[in-house]
């Protein structure tokens, strides 16, 4: 699958990219903030977006909403260090296909991609 990685931490983006490539996916782009994420999504048309929740400027929740407005069929996997039922429910209600929790592993990515 063609994947867009969105996270404000370059190290995290790099780690996700390594995992994705090793599991047979193609990283078509990266973004470090919400504004860049929406722009990259419209330009690159990825199959899947890996989207961090806490970022400067627009939050991942805001970006999720914008992506779903642009393409209600978009596949967005949220990535977060916050594991709370309220947030999980909100994300799924807004269209998130899956959630990966930091710190993550290869298995976490495999499970999330199987959901979509």
C-alpha cells in the first residue's frame, strides 16, 4: 500500500518508514504538521495515512476531520501515546480505521493494516 506518514517527530517518521518498507509498503510522502499533511494527502492520494494526534498547529484529530471531508473513504490509522477510551471513541467516530499506540512494534502495524 502507498502510505503517507504524518508525525512532528522526524525520528518517529523514520522508524515508521523503516517498519512500513520492511513489511512491503511504499512510503509516498511524509509531513511534520497538520497543514502539510492535508496538502500531501490531496497531492499524493495515498492508500493509507499514518497520523499522529499531538502536533503543533492543527492536531491529528482536526486533520482526520479534514481528510474525511475530502475523501470519506480514506483509510487513516491514528498514532498516539495516549490510550484513553474517550479519545479512541472520538477517533473512530470521526472515521479512523485503526489506532496504533506508541511505543509501537512491527506487530502493531501488521494488526492495524489487517483491519483496513
